[in-house]
C-alpha cells in the first residue's frame, strides 16, 4: 500500500467490518488503527500538515487503546450496563473526533495545494457528514431506552444500521475521491 490515503481507507474498512468466527473478530481493530496511524504519518511527511496530523493520530491512538479493551479479561462484576454504555459512549466520541480530525487534514491538504473548489466541497461535506454522524450517535443511544421487543426499538435498530452503513460508505467514497482529486 503505497498511498497514505489507501492505508487510511483500508484501515477504516477493517475498523468498520466486524467478521466473527467462533466469537472472535478476525479483523482486529487495533491492527486497523495502526494502519490508519501509519497512513496519517505518511501524509504528514508528504504535506505540511503536522498539527492536524498529530490530532488525527492522537484520536486514532485513543481509539486504538479503546479497541484493545475486548482483548482483556475483565472482572464480570465490572461489566455492568453502565460500564458498557460508558465504554460505547467514549468509543463513539473518540471515533467522532478522529473522523473530524481527518476532515481537518483533508481541508489543510486542499488549502496547501490551492485546490479551492475541493476544499469548499470537502468543507460542505464535512459539515453535513458530522451533523448526520452526531444525529446517528444520539439515535444509537436513544435505542437503549426501549425494551428490545418494542416495535419502535426494532425500527430504531434498523434505522441506525442503515444510517451507520450509509455513513461508513459515504466517508470511504469521499476519502477515495479526495485521494484521486489531489493526485
């Protein structure tokens, strides 16, 4: 994988996909986040985006640490609903900040290359994407207030699944298009 954005895109695909065999995710998120951090590091070398690259690496590193938690044996008494909800909340929040920092990196690269139209489109897309992502965030956590058999809960689960998949695909497509636009 020679292109930095290719590393980031492939890493994100690995983070997004959860394929379980005998209860084990065969696409471990920590390895995916390492690939993403490697891609960010390569982008920072290629462009003068040290500050935004450091932010993206920080949030990717924190997400990496949080993705390690399932690999540790945790005392069952600690795995309360409150703990799991807090873990999910922080994991989601750090991933949101990571995505935001990736957008900031793209904006810096477009500005540096004087690709004003690309920067404008990326800025507009980032605002729409982040707004929908935050709405998705609230939707996912709203589902915890309903009993699983409630028809509204099932509808919210379907809506959140479709929204999450749409967000993932659109972001990956945007990264790919951005990569192609900058050459």
